[in-house]
């Protein structure tokens, strides 16, 4: 039985003619059925207490379940059920309860847990040096923040100061944080609805769709994603005063992977028009795509790289901007001024994460895992008619479900059903854009563990097809 305090969620079920599903308001019939499956008293009591005491909000309310413990690639609920976690908010890159990292953080906790602002500390300095080295010193200036949203705000401030221009460009449907400035920059309506006027000068352009292509260029075989770059330049020229372009190098939600030609062209456009190119790699940095940072696949360098989530190794909230030395021009302004600006604990966690990845050859493993994932997912596509597209890089994958491959019409109903069937079978994942199954395994997942997860996904997909 759904707690009384949660019933009001299901009174808001329509928006623009379709039912909200996982990825926006969690109000589908599949979700209602999922909530009815929580029959043990402890879970019911905890979910009710959560609903009674926390402010209700889209995307995370009502909660799916109550997590009691986590280890490796698995999370376990109060009733003892285990889920393979292919979601993890992209914080679980190196697995849950990674003992190597925890021991390093414990050592730092015993020595220096907090560093007051105005002072520095050795772990923070060492991490700044390490981040610069990982970019081959192309990006040599660093600022830390307690979260990715704050890091995005620092990047926007720095761009205004450096360029003297105030307009921002980002992609429709993009997410760069949930504060008022970052939702203005980002392009997801669910975060903007009901809030009235947002930050002036926020401009949006279409995101790359490598499956369907640019709407006015779908029949042009030579167009590809360069049509998106041409449109971007058109907007920059028409708008004027654009100081910053913020984009995910590879979109973590719908997992569209741009071509090298696209990003090279965008880099040229930004240089031509005096626009700072900012790559938001908060969810996909730290090795998820097979390189330490995703931009390294494209033979270009952004002006600012934004990191977060996995940077704190799933233990300490930690984010950063890493930028070119020429941007060191804001000494008179407090770009961050956060209480936990140079967290020794966060730095210790990040340094331990980098050491762990190096010692365990994590990037090489991700490359091997990419081949396995591609093979398994393409094999599923051959057998399962509702899979329209498979796309990804490293251990970042999207499986788009369609009603008909010829029309490429999104199949949101099947995606919703697949999500909850996977949860029932012990695999936690995310749905984005209504029809894209997002797969974000921990980078520590073994091939056998990946195979176990793919078997569950295949079973769920076939179940949904057979029960249509």
C-alpha cells in the first residue's frame, strides 16, 4: 500500500499529452505497481518517514526503495534484496565501499578533516597538480567546489570576466545543475517549470541526435552532425555577446557520441567568435569513456573542463574546474568562496581514486569492457525488435527503444516497463528522454558481472515484448 502522504504525487499525471515516467516524475502505472511490492514493515515505515519529512520534488520523490548497504557493483535494501547498480548517479565509478579509497580517506580524516578557507593544504595542492598533469598540462589552473553545480557557476563567472560577454549557449535537454543559474544555462524544462524568469542571456541550440539527425538535414548523407555545428555558429553570429558554450563532450543521458569532426569544428567556431568552450564532464569524466577525460578522444582541448561526481570516489562530494592558464584573470573576484573550497578529505579521495585506477589498469579494462558491451547489445538488437539504436563509448551506453524501426518513434511505454522489470530482477538503471535505457556500470565491473547484468536486461526486454 502506498503511504497516504505519497498519494498526491499521482494526481499530477499529464504533461503535454503523455504520462510522466521514470526520468521526470515517476508517476507511471509501472511505478505504482513497484511501490505496492514493498510489503515488509521496515521498508514501508522508512518510505513513509521519508515522505513525511523531506520536501517532495520531481525526479527523486517518491523514493524507489531504502538502501541499507553497498559493496562493489551492488546495493542492498533493508529487506536484503541486492541490485546490480548501473545508475549510481555516476558517482560509483570505482565501486561502492572501495576499501583502497576508504583507507586513504580514513588516514586523512585522522590527520586533517577540514581546512579553513584562506589556508591551503598539501592534499589539495597535490590534487591540483595531478589534474593538470592528467591533461598534459594543457589545463593548468584549478578551483575546487563541493559539487558540480557550484563548479558550473564558477565557470560561468570566469567566462563573463574573461570575455566581457554575458550570454551563454547550451543544448536543449541538457542538465548542468539544479541551482537557478545552472537551470537557466541548462535546457531541461522539468527543472525550469513554474519558476518564472530565469537568468538573462541563456540561449539554447538543438543537441546532437546521432540516431535521427538534424531535422532539416536528415536526408543529407554528407551533413551528419556538422549541421549542428553550422547551426551553432549561425546562432552565435545572430546573438552576439556570447561568452561561453557549455556542453557535455558525450551526452550522459541519451548517450549520443559526436564525431571528431564535429568537436574540431566547434572548437574552431569558438576560437573565431571569442567564445569559451566548456566541457561538462561531471558525469562522464574519471575514465568512464575509456580515456581519463572524454575530450581526449577528440584531439582538442576545452578552455574549461568541469569535473564532479566520481571525482570524490563515491565518498566525499567533490568537484572542480580545470582551465587554461590564460584564464587566470579573476584575482579580484571570488569565483567560488566555498566553505569547503579546498577539502583535504575530498582531495584525499580523488587522489586515492587516481592511484587506484593507475594501479589496477582501469582504463585498459574499460576498453576491453567496451568491446564486450557493444557485442552483447548489438546481439540483443538483432533479436529484439523494439531496440532501435545502440550507442556508447567505454562503459557509457544507451539503448533506445522504438515502436517501429522505420519511423524511429520513441517507445516510452516499453522503456518504463523494462526499467521496473529490471529492478524486479535485480538490476538498477535509468531511463532518459522517455525511451533511452542508460547503462552506467561501475568501471570496476568484471566481464562476468557485466554479463550477468546484460542477461537481466535481455530477459526484461524479451518479457516486455512477449507481454505486449
